[in-house]
């Protein structure tokens, strides 16, 4: 009886087991690549969105994935901000410009005025201040610590970074902070999200808008600090 011969092979060569057709192999490879891309896309953060306040003429890109908020408070005519998963916070506060706030042509004098304001009005301590620019405008950055009582009456430490920018009778404060049971823990919590916060602060933009707000003007009250009542 003659030996069986595979119709696609020459005589004397047995069929090769386990060989996948080239077309099927290509399909499987393509599916694997698509699955990998889909997994990467699922891990990507949400796209950045610019939040704007048209009444006071500013906008900012808040950290993607953070919980955003917009409100008016006792101290802020308008606020745009976001809270992070680790308790960090980034926000912009548009407020009335306090008297004796950055009124000099001297950067040193202005920093001394800002230090006094932070110490007396915001109860900050160990205040550091230096001149900087925002969108080509003169601004001042302050770093400081302060004590904040939570809803249970426990005193927690707050590490604050604020950049102040004046436009007419309005003061814009770009603020980020973090909390901790000790100064070291507060600073460590701040450092954990400082890169994300800085990227957000750098997106701040002043649009053409009012240089004064309803009822604004020198002497009408301070207001650009972190929420003073309770800890978040």
C-alpha cells in the first residue's frame, strides 16, 4: 500500500506539525498590539481642560483627575481650584487688593510688605518671599507655614506656596498647599504633589478684563489667603 503524502508537500517530506499560517500570525500580532495600546490609553490621565472666570478675566489648567471647584467666599471675589487625592490643593483667588501691598518700586520693600501681610492677616510664619514674573508681569512668590485647626479642634500644620499678582485694584493669589500633623509631614505632603501643582500654576493666564471688581479698591479689605477656618 503506498505511503500517504500531504498534498502540499513534495514526495518524501512529511508535514511539519504546529506551524501557523502567516496570515493568522499577523492577525494575532496586530490584536496584541491593539490590546497593548488600549491598556496604555486606559492608564492615561484625563485630558487637561482650561477653566476660566470671565468676570475677573483669568483662567488656569487645573490638574487632570483632581476634583475641581468654583466659588465665592468671604475673602475671594472668585475662586477656581482643585483638590488632589492626597489632600493637596491648587486654586486661584481673585480678591480686593489690600492697602500697603506691593506699593513700592523696590522688590525688597514689596517683599517686606508681603511678609507683614502674610504674618498679620494669614497668620503665616517663617515666611520667605522673592520676586518673580507671571505672564511677563511682576509678581511675588511666598512660602510659609501656619497652624490650622480641623473640625475636631486638632491643630495641624499647613505648608503654603502662594504667588501674588496685582492688576489695578485686584489681587490674584495662585495658591497650593498641603496638610500634615507635623511640619515635616506637611512639607512631605506638599512635595508629593508640588510638580503637578507647579505645572498647573504655570498655566495661569490673565485675559483682557476688569482691573477692578464690584466694590473693589484699596482699603476695602484683605482676602487672598488659604481658607482660614478648618482644615480639609
